[in-house]
C-alpha cells in the first residue's frame, strides 16, 4: 500500500472515530458538511479521497481542527528554530487542482504561522473558494496570479504581494502563459485551534519542473 492510500485510510478511520465518539450518525454529519451519506461512508472506509473543501467542512462538522485528521509525527508543540535548505522537500500535488506546494516552515500545534512555496502550472487554479480564520500573505515569485477575494479580483505579477483577511471567500489561479510560483505565509488568530490547510490535502508527491 502506498503513502497516499495509507493516508486516505487513516483519515477515514479518524473521521469515523470522531463521528462515533460524538454519537453522530452518518446522515447528520453528511448533511452538516454538505456531502452525501454514501460518500461519507466511503471516506470512512478509505475507499474515496476527499477534496480540500470536503475535508474542511467535515472537520468543522465534527468540531475538529484539520490537523487532527492526520497522524502526529512526534514534532514539538512549537517551532523554536527551523532552517529550510534550498531544494529540500518534495513538491506535493493537490489532486483536485493540479497546483503543487512545498512546506517551508511552521505548522506545529502552537505555531501561529506557516510558510509554503506554491507552484501553479499553466492554466491551473483553485476550483474551490475557501474561507477560514486568520490572515494570508502571498508574494508572487514568478509568473502571474489572479486572486479572487470576495467579489473583487487582483492580478499580481512577480514582485507583487497581497495580504488578505482569510475569512473572506478567496481563491487563486494562474493568469499567465507559463508556470507561476508564489510564497504564501498563513497566520492564524490566537483563539483559533486550527487554520484549514487547503493547499495540503489529498496530496501526491511530484517531481519539480526545471
């Protein structure tokens, strides 16, 4: 069994354990999360992969932080110092969108900040609009990225940046003719147990383009 299949099954077990532990039925959780009962049943059995939006909604319906759907690796509760070397870490691909990400730092349970390198292949973008507590800053490293924030649109080129209140519905897409890359910093409020890491879910490892 490969890593993706193991992760899918582990998420399913955690979803089921949380639902049963809370005394909730498949039907009630599915209704609150906006998915079908049959789909949720398949998720719990590890027979289906959820989209980013699905997992955010399910975690919310179950009163979980999104990190609670994933196994702990014994990392410290708060990052003191973390150095990321050039080229370290694989690019992960979000199956629902085709864009890729590399984790650069942060993400421990008590961290308020997490940093990512995002890569949008040509003509790719987020299919789902998301919103969550906290703030995001995105700095375009190369190419062009179109941000949709609420009803507004912002076209950014290399060297441009955008800071948004993440509670506003938002998404991003590649607006140029080639690959686009950006540096994303996500900050969560002090009273939020988790910021939904929508760029991370349902991910597969890919080779970096040159």
